[in-house]
C-alpha cells in the first residue's frame, strides 16, 4: 500500500529537529521517569503481592467490557478501596488516565454548556474537551482574574478544568481560590490529580485532599501510572456521576475491562503508598536542594518532583540533554511542538531513590 503521503508531515518534523523515535532505557541515573516514589524501581508491588497473595494467580484477560462479561468482584472492591482512601463517595476505574479524561469530559458537558480550562492543561483533557458538544475557552495559566472574567460570560452548566500539579511546569494550581470562584459562579470544578497522587499531602492523598477540597470538586481524576507505580486511573465523584459515566462514557463502555492482574496491582500499590512517608520526606529534601542551587539556566519554581530548566530552541535543549546524558544521567529534552516554540526545556524528575550526591552532580552539570 502506498504510504508516501505520510512523508510530508514526517519531513516537516525532521526539519524542525522535532522528529520522535522510540528508545530503550539506557543504563543511566533516572532523572526522567514519573516513578516519583520508586514503587517500580524497588518492585514494591511485586513484593507486596508475594507476601499478600502468595500462591494466588490473577487472570491477564477480562474477556470483555464491564457491561458485558468484564466485571468482577476485585474491580468493584478496588474502586471502593480507592474512593474511601480519597474521601469520595464513588469511583469508576478506567484503563488509563487518557481514557479517564477523554471519557469524562467528552460526555458530561452538553451542548449549551461551557468548559473553561487552564491553557496548560494536559493533552488528554484537551482531547476530551474537543470531543464534547459544549463550547470551550481556555484561561491563562493559573490566572484567577482571567478565569473570573470568563466565568462572568459563561452560559449553561459551567465546568472549570485544571490539573493540580502541571506535568510540564511542575507548579500547582491555586485550587482553594479556584474552588471559591466556582462556588460563587455555580461552576463545577474538575481536577486532574495525575502528578499529585502519591506525592502531595499526608499519605500521598493529593492536593485536593491536602487542602480539604474533596467535597468542592465535581470530579477528580487520579491516575496510577506515575507515583502509584502501575497502570490505570479512576474518576472520583458522586454515585450519580458514576452511574452517568457507566451509561454515557464511550472510553469506558467500549473498552475491554482491565484484567484481574491490573486491579490486584492497583490494590497492592494503594496498600504500600500511605506508609511511604520517609520517601516523601526525602523527596522534599531533594526538591529543596535543587530549588536552592544556583544555575546558569532559567529554572522554574516548583515544590514538586518536576523540575524545569528552560533552554529555548530544539537544538539548544537537545545539546544540553546530550551533555548530561553523556555524564551518565537520564534527562530528556521537551521540545516543540510538545511545548510552544521558545519554551523548550529539560524536564528533570527527582525521585525518592535518587541520592543527594546524584542531585548535586546534576546541579554541577547545569552551572
């Protein structure tokens, strides 16, 4: 079959020095993965399962969607466990955070409604918004004045969408102030907690619960592929929202359910996650160390594991990343078009298994 028509766009990427390739992990110190607490690095899920489920095996296929043959007790028990941990009435599991965001936002807002979303919202949130029939407008990143201006002119049911911790900048949303605005204007707050789950708040409950805002959110999306160390996601909210998603969320209805092996991994992760306070404390120390260090490059303020060094230009940021990689550290460049042109950066991720000495070596390479 003739696929030559695809080459034009690929050539454009190559000319922009933005062509993507899949690479196998190198034997370098990890400063790029989202395994913030080291649950994957230290194989904590496997160790928990070896002691908790010794001799027990879990199926690797669910046989169908949950509305046909793919529902089973362990799935519903896992949903109830996670909802209780996050102080929510109910939750619905999805196969990934992408599926959860697309499934939620594509079906809840209706024609005549309004979605207001932070300009830096994740691609999965934006794709869900694009599939909705509601009108949608972005507001400037973490800008409460711009949000309020747009709230004043919004019609229908109004949904305010944000991340709690932003994946490419490492900063946090002003959720308390946003929640107050939503209350004032009768808007529904939706928060993606992907990069806060497991890391922020006591026991890693996330930013929403740390601020005591769980009852102020219409929906929360907590994903498991970052600090939680496995796969999947859950949409947390009311029992009515759960029933609605079961009936109208296409990425849920038309997907084969996650298998028992995945549900068991999630349960094990949530068994070990609350007790990892020493890891979270060490991570905070590394964050402080990195933030307080001098650097020859612009460094964005961040109180999270995501640390950003700005190095505008695809060529420039690739060269800086290659310099650090040659020193044995796995740091990746984030290039245009993933971020806007002129906003290229190193996205450096700190982990509980990184040592102070490793972080100091990294800092020295940025002088």
